[in-house]
C-alpha cells in the first residue's frame, strides 16, 4: 500500500486527507493519506524518507522549505520557488506546484479576464501571480507592507503597498491574505476595497469553508464571486494525478474527489 501525507503547521484543519482518501476508496486504489504536523520545515525531507512516503502535499508554512529540499523541481514551481506537491520518483524527491494551475482552472467560470489585483504577497500570491502572467492575465500585487514585495519586484511585476497605491479598474480582485481566516478582518481598508469592487467584474477569496468579511462585502456588491473551494478541488485533482503517475484518468479523479466535498 502506498502512503501519502500532508505536511503543515497547523494541519489539523486540512481537508486534503478526506479528499485523497475518498478518491483512493472510490477508485479502489491501494493507498492511504494522513496528516503530519511538522514544526521545523528543514526536517521535511528526512521525515518524508523516514515515513517511506510515495508522495505528499505541503501547506503553510513549509512550501518554500519543500522547494529547497527537492532533488528536482518541475514546471511552474521553478518560477514560483514554492512546492505544494512532492512525488517520489526512482528514489528522488520531485517537487511540483499544483496551486497555480488549480487556481487557473477555478477562474475559468469568470469568463474573459484581462487583468487582476492580488491582495497579499505570501506564497499563494506568488503562485497566482506567475500563473496569471503565464495565462496572459496581467497581475498587480497589493500588500499591506513592503517586505514581501521583493520577490514580485525581482520578477518584474507591478506591485504596491497600501501607502503608494491608488485604485483603478481591475477585472478580478483576488484575496490571498489570511485576513478573515481566524479573525474578522478585511484584507485592506474598507473604503479602498469598496472603490475596487465598484470597478471589478468578479472577485475570489482563496480561503475556503467559511464566509470571510471580504466575501461578505463582495456579496453585497453584487459581483460574481467564489471562495477557495474550486481551487482546493483542482489543486487536489492535479496532485492526485501526479501521485498516481498519470495512470488514473484525471476526470475519474475529479468526479470522485468532488463527491468528498459533500461530506
Ligand atoms: P502567507 O502567510 O505566506 O501570506 C499571508 C499574506 O497575508 C501576507 O502578504 C500578509 O501581509 C497578508 N496578511 C495577513 N493578515 C493580514 C491582514 N489582517 N490584513 C492584510 N493583509 C494580511 O500565506 P499563504 O499565501 O501561504 O496563504 C494565504 C491563504 O491562502 C491562507 O488562508 C490559505 O489557507 C489559503 N490557501 C488556499 C488554497 C486553496 O486551495 N483554496 C491553497 C493555498 C492557500 P504581510 O506581508 O504584511 O504580513
């Protein structure tokens, strides 16, 4: 039996074990998926091999540490410099980032999007900024402080902190901050958010499973919107497809994993 896990801290809230185990059971695959709380990210590689894992997902705050410990990084993860999926291949640890492609699938339903404003500048914002740029959607990053903008500047992306930003029209407003995750905060001052929503075509929050203060404001604005559930599903489908080495049809994985969302 193959063994998979999700590394994170905290990790108790993660829906990944439910999603992947549901797929394994529904498709009669001999595998199981657990969660592993890991405080020291530098131990990730050692723990991966000690547990004899076939693959893993990585969540907050270890995605950059995982990137640094891979033998090889493939695809868009190379530009993002963060990894959320690990696969053991011929004894080597191979890293991927399925958050980026998962997000791009999730925003298909908004129709044609030319530009987007990303609120926040953490690991998720990096993945989305690179994915949007690859998809020919122009990203702008807005963060409350300057420190984390360094990466985006080095990628030649347009970015601002709250002090040097002036609102202008963006088709899609994306919340990647953790504001609203375990508090009651908005990701940016309310008057500025209102001005941005008034000019947008749609809005998305990558947080899932709860209505954040941001999504409440979006709802009132009447814009098309979604939370992070579709992104969560799609990143999971892509990760599972990698875990199965592409041998299980992706549509079968998606329809099984989707059912786990109704549990
Ligand atoms: P990070 O910790 O790397 O980054 C957090 C960002 O949020 C920083 O830019 C920080 O700003 C900003 N921030 C935090 N609190 C506030 C606040 N009160 N007001 C304004 N800005 C704030 O987090 P990640 O990028 O790894 O994850 C972000 C979110 O994305 C999490 O909620 C996570 O659950 C979700 N996520 C969802 C996925 C899905 O599949 N749906 C996949 C991956 C992540 P500063 O730099 O100033 O500190």
